[in-house]
C-alpha cells in the first residue's frame, strides 16, 4: 500500500501529517498559531477552534465570559486528529447554547504538558464549571520506550537534548575535536564536548582518570509511571479546589483495546504497521490486553486516591460498537463518528 491509498481513505490526514509543530518555552512544542484551512484552524496560541473562526476571533478564550465553560485537556485525541473539520471534534460536538467547551489540547503532549497548557492561561480562565482530561496513552507509551527521568519525558526529548548540547559547542570545540579524536577516540561527543575548555584541556590530555569523567554520563532521578501519574492527579485535585469544579479523567480509546476492526480500520492498521517508523511500530506492539488491564487498573486506583472521576472510553466502545463501525483512522485517532460517540459518552457522565 502506498501513502496515496491512506489519503484516499482518510484524505484529511494529509493536513494533519503536514501541520508541524512550533517550539515554545516550558510547553516545549505546540501547533502552529493562526493556522487556517478547511479542516484545522488554530488561534493565536495554537489552540483549536470549534469551528472556522470569523475575522475578529483571535483566541478560543475570548468566549469565556459568555457561557459556563468546560475545559478539555489532552493530547491528539482531544485535539481531534482525524476529524474532517473543527466542528467534528469532541469539544465542538459537546458545545451547545448554554455551555462552551474549550479545547486546550495539543498533539503528542504528555499529561504534564497538558497541565502546563492550562497553567499558562490560568489568569484568563473564568466561569469554569468542569475540567475534562482525555489522555493516558502518551504517558504510558513513552514510559515503556525511555526512562522517565526527572521531571518528565516528552516527545522529541532526544532532539531537544541533542540540539541544546550542540548549541553550547563553539568553533574552538569544532576545530579541536578532530585532532583529539585521533588520540582519544570515542571520548568526545555532542553531549560532553562543551565541557572541554582552555582551562581543562591540559588535564584532559595528560590524565586518563579525568578523561573517564567525560565518558561517564550523569543520570537524573528516574521516575516510575505510577509516580508521575500520582503527581499529575495531585495537580488535577488542586485545580478542582481552585476552580471549585468537577474534574473528570477519560482514558482515551485505542483501536486494539476498543473493538474488532472494520475493513477500513484493518486496511489503515496494515498501512501503519508497514509504513510507520520503528517507534510507531513499537507503540502498536504495546497495545496488548495485558497492558490495557495494567494501565486502566492503575488509573482507577490513582483516581480513587485523589477523588477524581475516572471513565474508560475503551470499555464504552467495547460495549456499544460493532465490528463494522468505522471509528478509527489509525490505532489511536478517531473518525468523525468516533469523536461523536466519545462526546455522547461524556454527555452521559455530565
């Protein structure tokens, strides 16, 4: 199957595939701001509108004073990757004449980044009736491929570290490294080259013990998934108290955990397995029933501990969907009808 086959089945995914990210302080990355298309439209902070905005609308937060507001936090599922337009996302399906659902989600974010998105706009958030978090998979997935080093891990972590280290390398380092590599191969790299300066150069050349310190890599404190989820839920609890509102956590759906595959889902899943990166294929391999039971049980335990309502969209889909229902465009992103059914499940629990 070629890429054109995928875009024939789900043409909107070409826009999502090419949307890209913008780098931001603290948040790390977000959608491009002020993006305009028939499928996706973002505000001046990269948040997605619930419909195509008019010329005067600058931010999704402008309507905060007009209605009761419910905040939606999360990653690409909450953002609406796979929806054919802004008005086919969860937040849009839920918004009515009395309540405004504000989409503060960002693709590829982990739970801590989702919270930072909210805290970055805390001073603007008024009339908040409820906070809904639709999340869980990115935290689980990343914890299984790289250690959770303090304070958290996130997508593009290795690119960030590599480029930050490279930024500390001067012309002095670049000219010196090839010469030193001849005598001390495999000692200097982008992660430690910046430590070499005019003061310690002589010590580097004359002391093998000192050179060993360049090889050793200091590792920050490593967290377990349960520890980071506990931290996140403590923050959910603090938001619950601050806004005096209800906070609900929804475990986002995964195709393998939710239903038997329709013909369309089977074709798209086979495409993903064949053409995805090694990291993507690794993600698919983690979506086993054992891992589902582990993650859902862990979230149930932690949500009870902090008195946060927990709901499992996977369980809801398993109870309500039929095999021929086409609800996913890939393993973790939904079709329009998939997002509509998620919104119906949320309405049941409101």
